[in-house]
C-alpha cells in the first residue's frame, strides 16, 4: 500500500508548503491544476492528497490518509488523545502565535491577572466575558490554567478581529504573525497571553504506518529529504582552486586555518590544467555565519 500524504489545498499554508517541499526535492505532480490528488516524482510509493489544512489532522486520525502537513495550532486544537497521531517533524515555516488580544481602550489591562479581574467584574454585572475564537479547546484550557474562570466562548468562522467592534465579543483569541492586523483593528496582545507558538509540522499516524513496510519506507524518504534540507540551510559549500605539490600539502594549508577547516576537513581533488601545473580543488563546508571569513582565509593562502 502507498503512503497517503496530505498537503494543504488552501489557506495560509498552501503556497508555503508546496514551495518548501519543492526546495526539499519533493516535487508534486498532478494531472491538472485543479486535481485533488497527485504523486511525488521519483518516489513511487507515495500518493498526494490535497485537503483543507483544518481537516488534515482528522483525516489522519480516521485513517483516510497516513501523514500530512498542517499547522501546530490546528493539530493541538483538534487531535484526539486516544489516537496515535504524532508530530514527526517541525518544518520551520508558517511561524505564528495564538494570542489573546483585547481592545486598545482597555488601558488598565496588561496581564492575565488583570484579565481575570475584568472577567470577575463582568460576572458581578451579570454576564460573562465573551471570547471569540476558532480554537476553543486551547483557549479554554489556557484561560482556566491561568486563573480566568468566568468567560464564555464565542465560536466564529469569520474574521475574529471585528468581534469587539461589532459587539459580539469582548476579546479575541486568534493567530497572529506580525501583529499588524491586530493593530489595524485597535486590538493589542497582553503580557503572558501567548497560548501557543506555532509553525507548520509534519504529523503521522503510527498505527497506520508501522505495520506497513511500504508506508514506513515512504515516510522515511520524506523525513530524510526534509531533514537534509533543513540542516543544509545553515551551511555553505565552498570550492576553490589552490596551488600545491600534492593533495596532502593543500589539505595541510587548509587545515592550518581553523576557520576554513570545514565540518570534517576539506575534500581535495586534482585539477588537470593544460600546463600540467600543480593545482587542486579544495571543497569545504562551513557554517553560514563563517562564509566571508572562510573566503578571506582561502584567498590568503592563494
């Protein structure tokens, strides 16, 4: 059986996810641009299924697909504790925060303790603090854990930022990347009000994958390609031609300068010049922040 791999078909993660996979060497092929299924070129044991990001966790848990990419916030909100669906790998893109945001006009409210006092005042007035959110599970757990006990959740599938101004909510709990949308709607986060720091993650159902060797091989291929790309982003490979009498002599020159020794030392190969002079190509791998220092050191040794 093939490994069924779910990818977001819309929303904020769709384009970043497909671009990220392409950068990892995971090229998705479809019959046409509107197709909901596809395949991974070069990996015949994997079938691709395009799904709403919010549905991917549930589809993995009910056995419709085996693994997929979704936001950590989506996963934490909807996954069942009884299932064996796990986060396999954080992917490093789609970073955002699930935050509590209150109206700018609440100048005396800056912390969770202040918010707990506001909720208590509302209760004394005969009503609850209304919290609009698309993440009721995470919101409720976080508020109770932090001493805010008098509130009611208002579920909204639309734009949450309009809730306080339209009057159907007092505060909101929503995903924020830069805070710009909150500021434009006269809202502000409160100190200690970050419920979750999220990013895109690869999740998978162990119960579906472990008994099937073909699925296990498929997800191993995906993880190795993704991990290789994530690790490679912190390094550069530099190749330079150096004069020398032998590979050992050139290696000694390079190893004599710690900044250009590379992760495991240089790889040296003969450069066959028309004149027959002794030139060798030295390749090193260096950390990204050491790039210019390494280039300068290579120039200094010729």
